[in-house]
C-alpha cells in the first residue's frame, strides 16, 4: 500500500545552494502520477537564486516571509497568500527580502 500522507523530514532536505532548500512532500511513492510532486521551499538569500527551468509546470503559494519572484523576466513581490505559476519551460527564480525571515513557499508541479 502506498503512503497517502507525509510530514517534512529533515533527512529528506534537498539543499540547492544560494540560501535555498526544500523538503519534498508528496511524490510517486504516495501515488502521484504525471510528474505530480509537492513540497515546501525556504529562501534566505537576498540575491536571486540561479534560474530554474523545467519541462513541467510549477505552482507556488507563499506561506510566510516576503521577497520577489521572477518568471520569464517579469519580477513581482511576494508576501503570504500570494500564488503564482511558472509555466513549463519558463525561467524562474526567487529571493527573500531578509536573511533573518526566510521566504517559505509551498510548491507543486505536474506534467504540462
């Protein structure tokens, strides 16, 4: 039987560098299909992280903190409860407004 729930696990922390790390949550081991995954990411760096580009679409919801996102060259402010999408193939990056208060986002992605 697949696990139908999960909790953040320090052992599963994925450090991407530049003050950015994530905790994967739901994925294939939980029954997700079509590249569906979710997780929580933390940003403490005040410089934009290296741009990411994926073959899947990725949605975000700001849980806490403040900062900025840039998606395909468009920069916009982030604060709690702001949601946005990085379409498949779109370059995207984020940064925190303060190293003392991380920008925390829930993310999910799925096949475009």
